[in-house]
C-alpha cells in the first residue's frame, strides 16, 4: 500500500488530495477484488445510463473503435443487476469501480463485480471526471 504524502503518488492526483487517501495497488483485478471482499466490501461497477436514457455522443463513436474490448465488457456487465446510484445501499461497505472515460471498466473487473449502478447524467453532460 502507498500512503498519502508520497511524492511518487502525486502524479495524477490534483490539489493535494493524496493527503486524504490511503492508496492500495494490486497487480490484477482479481487481486483487488479479493482484497476488497476480504475487507467486507461489496463491489459495484459504475456504468453509463441505459441507451434509451442518454443521447448519442462522441463517446459512442470512440468506443466503436474499441469494439472488441467494449463487447467483452458489455457481456460481463449484462450479467449484473443494475440499479440507480441512489438505490445502492451505502449502509454496507461498498467499493465503487470507476472506469476510464473512453472504455469504462475492464471486462476482467466487470466479471468480478457484485452489481452495477448508473450515475444520472443531466443536460448535455456525457461523462463525469473522478476527483478527490
């Protein structure tokens, strides 16, 4: 585990947010999921809203270029029960999995998740940035 304040951790962490985090790195998605479950967490993937609830966007065109990776991920996510974020029970320990803007989470990680949640996007918003 790497702890906040480590200069090497500052790359990619903005505004001193690393001071408030305890970052754990894992070699594989499976190792990450095993550690989270061992600590009592339920693992929930974040996914885009259903196609009917969002407009076509440049994200769709970019993802089409990576169709194989997206297809594998979508097959894995199709097996998960999906809820709105506000319906997730945060009274229990929950680890949210957030993916990249272009491809979302990996198929490997999607297969390890216990469920999925959508984050509502309003107006012209097509994606959200992750921050501390």
